[in-house]
């Protein structure tokens, strides 16, 4: 039986190395973890002013993920939520984490001018998922 409790710390692997490997893994996927087909819907939903309604709509969109994407997304967002709870020691708030990870999770087309105007919205969507993790999953 394989031991899945590998201590990266004892191997001298830095947090940055792990984060870098994670980002590289997501960058190599044929499609981003957050499917392109749902990006427009996420953008539209983020414009809903009523917070409760917005959260419920976002939850409906997440349910449309392919089951594998859903499971991985849930895992990564739950992990980022745990990291954000330690912000006093690691300075990684949900805001900072979303800035670091939204391009990895959504894989934007930075060549597209239209896209550049929506980067803040994409980032805020990921921030919402991190902050409200318990609601979504």
C-alpha cells in the first residue's frame, strides 16, 4: 500500500515550488479547470447586485462543471480557503490568492483586448469562491 502522507517540508520543497508545479499542471490541461463555456455566464452572474442571489447563481454554474473539474475545483478552492484563514502569518488573503490563481484556473486569452477589461471581474469571481467556499461545496 502506498503512503500518501508525503512530507514536502521534510524533503525541503518550498511552498513556492508546490504552487509553481500546481500552476504548471493546470496550464497544461487541454481546457482550463473553469471551462471556457461557462466564463460568459460567470461574468453575467457577477453583475448581479444582490449578494444572496449572486451566490445562488454562481452555485448553479459550478454544478454545470464536468464532475472531474468540479471535484478538483472544490478541492483547490477548499485548500485556498484554508490558506486564506492563515492570512495573519502568510499574508495570503482571499484577495491575494485570487489574484495569484484566477489566471491559472480560468486561463484567459491575454491577447484579447475585450478580455483585459474583464480581468478584475474574473478575479473577483474566484475570490468569492474562496471566501464563500462552505456555501458552494
